[in-house]
């Protein structure tokens, strides 16, 4: 019996903190589907060392990086070439060596979210009134994909109103209306889809939405964070009568699948990997 074929080169997910990342397990599972093994590790990098660490990684057999908090904007800035979807968002969660020997940046987060929401969950975004909570790198990375889905309107509500306004202004020229501001924007309008892109769940907290936040009949709520049980946002959604509340584990796996395909030319089967991670 022969062993698995080893995929050449080094791969990693880089962030700070990074200790509990599931990405090495996910990519190992993807590789096994093709009878392969992959050298993919979680790497914690000090905040001041990110650019020099990335440069050294690609100088020493580095082939691909996934990038998480707090480095997504800096990953986009350091790249020699940038994909359209990373350029539009100003954030990158994917780096690879390009043909010229430089570093290429991309963003697979939006594709991951859209696949999980529309294919895996079966939600309809076309014509929906979408409320997005947060205005950081995680939200920036998914706005282009959400707009491509054809919603009726997209509202960005953030704890700091100025940041919400600034992010929305970047999309002012689009035919689909995009507005932004503080959490008070959540009040009144009946929302068809609410997406939490804040990090409040990491501290077991909930975004400070007004009591007047209204869920339309059939409203679906999505938390880009994930954990072993329902997040505070998912619990709130259930209390408000949401038709469905879903966490971001599927998005994590789907964005990883897009990364794996971009590096290796093979699109893995995500469903058994998601099912396996749900058992942890």
C-alpha cells in the first residue's frame, strides 16, 4: 500500500491570535480527498513583524498563505499584484507566489460567505433588505459578493457611526443603494437578512442593536463567527423569531476551498469537512 503523495511547498494561516485555528485541519482534509498530504500550519506572528515574516516565508519554499485578523488590510498592501475582489475591498485573506516571483493577493471570504448562504443554506439574497453589522476587514471582504447577489438594499451598521458611513461611501456609485452609520440604522426597517460581521461573539457579547430592530417574516440571520454552540447573536436571532440562524463555520470551510483550488487547481468537496468539524 503506497502512502499519500505530498504536495510540494509550505502553506500556512497567519494571524494573532491563531492558536485555535481550524484551517490546518480543513486543508489536511481537502488534501486527503485526493490522496495527498499538505504542509499547512497555523503561524502566530507578532503585529510589528507581519511584512518581514511574509517576505521570509515566500523566500523559503512558501507557496501559499491564508491571512486572518489583524493582518488582512496589510496583506493587501504588501502584495505586488492584487485581484479585483481584493482591490475592491482593500483586504486580502489569501497570498500566493505569482509567476514573476512576487506576491499575489486575493480575497476568498466573499465567495465563502455567498456559497454557504445560498448553496448550503438555500437562502435568497436577490431583492433582500440586508443589514450588515460591523465595518472592519471581515465586512469589507464580503460586500462585493453581497452586492453581486442583487439585494434591494444593503445597510452597514457599526458601533462607530463614522466608520459605517465611510465604508458605505466607498460603494456609493453602485446601482444598489448602500448606506452606513451607527447601530441606530437597524431600527424600523424589517430586515430579510442580518449578517453579524463584528467580533463581539469572541467575548460572548452581542452588538448593541436598538430594541426597535425588526425582523421581516422569514428573516435569516448569519454570524460570521463560529463556536461549539450558538453565538450570542444566534441566540438573539432565535429570540426575535428568525426563520433560521447560522454561524460562520460553513463560510470558513468554503473560503478555504476556494483558496485550496486557487493554489492547487482542485476544488474539494466541502460537505464532509463541514460535517466533521461540527462533531468537534
